């Protein structure tokens, strides 16, 4: 168990980790009421919270935390409240993901003592190993490990790990990554557990919430429309037949092989969808597993692992994978797409 | 001479009743009983009665005594409202981690002595275990399976392997493992520790793969070394690395050898054959499973789902612990072939008497037998 005295989380630390109890305690002692948020001095907090929610709506990264610890902690708390009132699971998840990602980067940069302390606050049982084993200096409780495993394959897979008496050896970066997963759930649970029946919102906050709600509604609609378009007849024109086929298979709930998912995700990312949008597309599949799909799509988008962004397969590769369904006289499915779009816009010019 | 009476399925209910009458509160070993869903099926009517809950052990016991069910199940899950009809309304709060070892899923030599199949397409039948009809190739196969001491010993060895893994790798202690006879062809191992109750399905899947040695990738576990390959974590490691190293020591006399990929593959396969545990993953992955109540009777065997300690299993005490009804030899008549071996008994085709508990098992599980009492 990490000793509290051993670790001194500085004030700046608290602003990186506004979810830990010390930070939240601090806010409580300030005794701020919701109505205070409408007053000038606290406007910054409301603005920051709105920025966080908007980042989740747009599916983009969160800005760095405020240097003012109280502002950050209060904004975080207010963000959770706004999300609770908006009450959309998908949006909540998008925020949890974005926030965890920002935090994960901070955690990976902490010294061991602080990292252990923070993970402990997320109920992830982790110990500093008494001796380093094969370069691993920490061990995580095996059940916490499997509950927060980012993906069940490769070096993460439990069969491939050094497992001993209920502990799994990990390095610091892996520990931070597990913490990121745990934090996602922590945030979602926090929002779940919030009670808002008795909360009185001042008018100004209400109109903010309404604004954000309708922004999210529009965003959702455009995601769904983009998806519907790709699925319906109109796609036959712009999307190459191979991609259109995969899409209709996903839609029909067929078991689509990994290679086909890769082809589809990399294609959609290349034509301008972002990770969140692609995930919304995949989420209509019946066997959709958000955790695994997210990991894969982020990997393809270059946000994970090597950081390399993957281009869709060439026609030649598509053919060997058995995904090519026509002979379009192009070398690359993207070429088909661009050529079709160009042709179409020329038509419109005329 | 007395009039000959015959034991029928419905009179078996009376036998079950005599068992449940002497059962006490101490025999019902279900933790957090009021949070569990119970389910029953009865001798005199078909179907399963689900979504039943009891505030306390005594009330469950009363129900068992009053109705003498054929089968009794309870949920491995804990619910806020265990008797809610709609699964989503039950308020799932967690579930035990349960492993099921069943010889249905394991090849044993004795199956040709006691298991029967019949092709639904061409009506050919035979002994042993087939996936498709050898006569017409049809896959609609009806099976009647039986258990014998050989089966139980095979299942027991799997339990030992599992227990070793749960202790050495998962860090669970023996007193956290609750082992019971499944009532027919295997064992259930329940873990109720708080840390496992909250495991989601992905996490359980990962533990299943570990126990069964699934997804082991030789390229992840080996590293290049001096023109060959070596285990990434060598002789003094733990987990599957230690198992594979152990097998290398056994086969080659070296625990940390440098080998080519082909030779490593043989070591990996050998190790997995020996150490992977044959669990039925469907039971472990399901967080809303119904499972047989410990110390209740199995309606198709008349045997008790008795709890076992590892120690008792090691000593090989089995039949004595699961047998409820008497050993007294009773007269039988048969209308067809009986399995040659069930429980602890070899049955010859000329047998005209059998111990009562064996005869009852044969009758309950559908053998062509009449019991005269
Ligand atoms: S030729 Fe290329 S674009 Fe056309 S279907 Fe085959 S892979 Fe797709
Ligand atoms: Zn046949
Ligand atoms: Zn047998």
C-alpha cells in the first residue's frame, strides 16, 4: 500500500488529476453554489466546462488543464454535472475517453510513487515490485489487470504475461495505460451515480445545457446521416464496390472478418471521418465491443502504438484478402472514390 | 407373496422427498442467499420455474421439503431484485467466478463402455461418442451419456490442475475455492471473493483463455538468441512461461534451452496438452448463469451435488459422498442393453439384481430398466 506521507502531490498535480478525492475535497471547502457560477469571477469555469463538453461532442482532444487548480477542479466537476443533465451515454463515453487520454499522458510521465498513488485512487491495486523482474518494476492485481486490459491480444494477453501469485508484472507505461482504462470507467460511474433530482439550476446554466444538448443532437444527426448515406444507394456512386459490400455486411449484422473491418475503418478515416464517427458506424454491428473496436480504430488512425497512420489496402491486397468484389480498373479503392467525386463535381459545374 | 410394485418416475419423487426431509439449514451453503435467483423443475410437470427468491435459508428449505424438486438451481449472480421477471430489471450487482469441468467435453476411454448414440436420420445406434453418424453421415445425433469412476477420476485430475493454477497464478487460497460435484459428470469450482464478482465478460474471457491456454502465441513468448529462440522469461519465471519451461526440462533435460521454432512448437503443444484445463467456457463467461444448488439432488441421477475439499478428492472418496440411496440389492428387469459400467459398478448383461442407487440412476437417466420394489 502506498503511504500517503511518501507521496506529495503538489498543487499542479491536483489540476492534472481533478478526479482524486483530495482535489474534490478542496472544492467542497470553497463552498461554492451553482448560482455562483453565473457571477463574473466564475465565468471562466463555466466556459472551460463547456469547452470540455464541446470537445467530446466534436470528438477532438481536450485542451490542457487550467493552471489554476481550483478552476480546473471546479470545471471538471461542472463538466460531469452538465453531462449528467444532457444524459446521453454516448456523449458521456466520448468525454470519458478524451479525458482519460489526456490524463494517461500525464500519468506516464509521473515518478513511480505518484503513479502508484493515483492508480490506487482509481481502485487499481498496484505494488512496486520488491525486485525488478525482466525490467518490470510494478505488479498489478490480476483481476484489476483483466478488468482494464486495453486489448486481449499480443503482449497484453494474459497468457503471455509474467503472472505470479495473483499479480501481473508491468512497466510504468503499461501501468499508466491500465489506469487510463480504469479512469474511463471511474468517470462513467461517477456520472451514473450523480443525483440531480433536487438540483436547482440557474437560468444561465440551463440555457448553456440546452445549447450543448442541441449541438450534440446535430452532431449525432450528421454522424447518422453520413452513415446512412454510405449505406444507402447514394454510396454506390462514390464508394468503391468493395467498401460498399463491407458496409452492407456490417449493417446486416454479419460476422465481418478483421481484415474487412480494417479495410473499412482505414477507408472511412481517409475520407475524413474521425475516430468517434467511425466508431459510431461500427456500433450498429450486433457484436460491437466498444473497447476492442476503439482500440483498433485508434490504432489505424495512428493514435496508438507506433503512431503510424494506416492507409487502406491497395486493390491488389484487397484481392488477396478476398475483399475485392469487382474489377474497377483502379489501383486503389481511394482512387475510385476520388475519381467518382471529381466526375460528380464536374457534372454539377456544367 | 407380496404383490410386485414398480418404481416409477413419479414415485421417485417420494425418494427425493425423504432426502429433503432430513436436510438441515447447515446443508444449504449459498452465500448472500437473498440476492440470488432460484429455479426449480419438478417431477410432475414440465418446464422450469424461474425468478424465485428467498429471504432466508429456512424458507428455501421449507420449499424443498414441500415440493421435492427434480432439479434445483441458483444464480451465480447477485441481484438487487432477484425475483424480477425481466433480466434487465433484476439489478445485476456482480457474479461469482465459476468453472465447470464436465467429462462431456473430455475424451475418456470408458465412453465406449457406457455412452450410447442414436442417429435421428437412419436410426442406427451404437456405443461410444460420435459427432456424425458413421452409417449415413447425419449430424442429428441423440446421446445418452453415463458416468463411471474412470470419468470421475479424469474430471478430478482436471480439478487438481485448475486448483494449482488458481492458487499459483491467480493468487487465490484454498479456502476461497468451493468445489462441488455437479450431480452427474463433473465438478463445479466456485470463487466468491469480492475481487472476482465485479469482473466483466471481457475479463472473464481473458481468464478462460489463460486456464485453457488459448491464444498462446509462440512468437510473443520467444526471443531470438544465438541463432535460435529462447523463452522471453526463462527458467525462474512463472505463469505459462514456467509451465513451458517445465515441459522443456521434462522432454529435453534443459529448462531454458535455445531451440529452433519447430522444436519449440512441439514443446509448446506438449505443455498445453498437459497443463491446460478442460473447462466448459460457456459457464465461466456467463455472468447470469443458473447452476445446481450444492447438496441438492440431480433429477437424472439421484446423486447429491456434494461439496468436496481438495483433500477429500485426493483421497479418492467419491461414491460414498454423493450416494444418497441404499446399496441394497434389488430385482430388476431390462428391456434392452444396459451400459456396461456406471458409477463404481460393472454391469454384466446377465445381472438380475443391482444395488438400489445404481438401479435408480439407470432408471432416472432413461435406461430400459424396471425396478421391482
Ligand atoms: S478493384 Fe479495387 S476498388 Fe474495385 S472492388 Fe476491387 S478492391 Fe475495391
Ligand atoms: Zn444415420
Ligand atoms: Zn466413464
